[in-house]
């Protein structure tokens, strides 16, 4: 299994950081450069364990994923159930830990395997480079979201 990870310290508490990471719709699109479109499946209206989502990456690649863990405000994990042909498996996990001064360290990790098996060693090296760039951009966007008053207000006052 190949892994890529990125981490950032943001100026919000872990509960707020976790909530920002789980935003959807226009609020999500304000900060997440990874997503072109995302929605819940099977009638779900919010994230939670066993909830499935369909996501279209900005490159228009499509993935259906399922939450395998959902533990506010510390961590969330998802696994791909349908996706691009070249992934044999793909999973993502996000952790949120308190830092001094009321801040939070957010650490995001992707784990994946490529197929076909004979091409996997090369494909996974290339994938690690591409996904490293992607996860670094994505966590930088997340940090901007945690500093964006519109995004923070949306998670702290959802009815406002």
C-alpha cells in the first residue's frame, strides 16, 4: 500500500477544523480545490459512518466512497467503493489534534494501490507524486477555509 500524507496547523480548535473538513455544497467549494462536485448518496444529508458520497475531481474523474469511521472532532476515514480503473484500492483518513493556543494540527493521509499488478510498481510511484501534489494543495485550501470567515461562520452557525 502506498501512502501520502500532509499536515498543517490551523488557527481554529479541532472541532471547528473537523467541521470545516466535512462541509458540503458551496461552502466546500470555497476551500477544496480537489472537488468539482460532491453529493451524498442513498438519501443521506450529512456525513457519518457508512454514508456514501459521489465525488467528481476537478479532472472530472469520479469516485464513490464510504465513510468507514466518523469520530468528531478527532478523525474521519473513507474508502473508495467505485472509482477510476487504475485504483485497485483507495482510502483517505483525516486526523485533528489540539495544538497549543487553541489551534489544531490537521493531518490528511491517502493510501492506495494501483492496477494492473504488473504495472503497479511504476504506477504507484507516479501516483505518489501526483497525489502528493494534490494532497498538499488540498490541505493548503483547507487551511484557507479555516481562516475564511464565511466558512467558519457556516460551521459555527449552520442556520445563519
